[in-house]
C-alpha cells in the first residue's frame, strides 16, 4: 500500500528532528535565517563541520530547510511553511 506524499514527508521531517543537533539547528534558524554552515558551527561549537554539513543536507532534503548558494558558501533558512504544517512547535 502506497503512503500519501504528505505522510512520507512528515516521516522524513520527524526523523530529521528526532536527532537533537538537527532540532537545535532548526531552532537556531527560526531565530536567524540565512546562515552558512560555518556560522552555525560556531554557534553549536561541539559539532564538526562535516557532521553539520550532513545534518543540513538531510534537513534540506526533507523540505525543512531552504538554501541558496553564493560563491562557495551555502546559506540555509528554515522553511516556515513546511515547519508550520509538519512541526509547528518550531515556530512557537
């Protein structure tokens, strides 16, 4: 039995947010959008940039983050519409 696309996306988002570091990243981006990996890493302090990059990629793939490239930097923002639909806790 095929699951609706909304259900599949919800599962991916909940899996992503089930990891404490990713939840912290989402909450940080709620406060200040348009952050690059190194700026987020400076704020988290305990996460290697390669690990942080992996977390950001997973969050972007499930639709929770948007991103834009500028030169060699990628700037991430919380997709507030997706967060409101699947994880409204993030916006409180």
